[in-house]
């Protein structure tokens, strides 16, 4: 197994350790394509763009910068006339995504692969994911990891 696969699996393990009450979603690229039961408290990990850093350790070992997207979803159960309940749900999902970022900032290895750098790039802010029976909120963040191949 290559380092990319090890990094990916390490990210899954990190998310599941930080957010054990979340279930993994099958489609990380379009959250509306997931089962509504899982959207109630789900996470997704997707693969984004990569870049050759052209930083060589040896003639056959270099670092790669790879982007990943992490999506979280939560059931939106607040009454439209209750702004405090709505804010509590929104703050909760933002705190959950923050806990992942914070853990990544202190990580120099994922699944025994050295990570040279981790950067939080951006997030979508709160978005709504609707289906026929439920309303959910989501936040999708983009991160970049530089690691050795």
C-alpha cells in the first residue's frame, strides 16, 4: 500500500476517533446523494487536487501536496422561530469540524507516514442539505497535506 492510501486511511481513523458519534457517508462529493438517516450526523472524506512539490529527499522520494475535503452533516431539528436552537446546532457542527482541524495541526504522522505540513484552506460555512423527509445542515472544509511518497 502506498503512502497516499495510508494517509487517506489515517484521516478516516482520525475523524472517527475525534467524532465517534458520526457515521461515514458514501458520497463525499455530493452530500445530497447520501441516505437521509446517515445525514443526521455524518462525515465524508473526499480527495481533491494534488501537486508535485518538487522537493526531493532522495532521487526516488519526494513530497506531494494533496488536497482533501471533509464534510460534516447534522440533522436540523430546530423550529424556524427559535434562533437560539438554530444557532446551537450551527455552532455544534462548526466546533466538530474545528476539533478535526485542531487535531491535524498537531499531527506530524498519519498511519505511520510522515506529514510535512497540514493547512486548513477554506470551508463552505453552514449550508443546508434537504431531502424529502428531513432538513440537515452541513459544512465542508478543504485541507492540504504535504507528505512523503
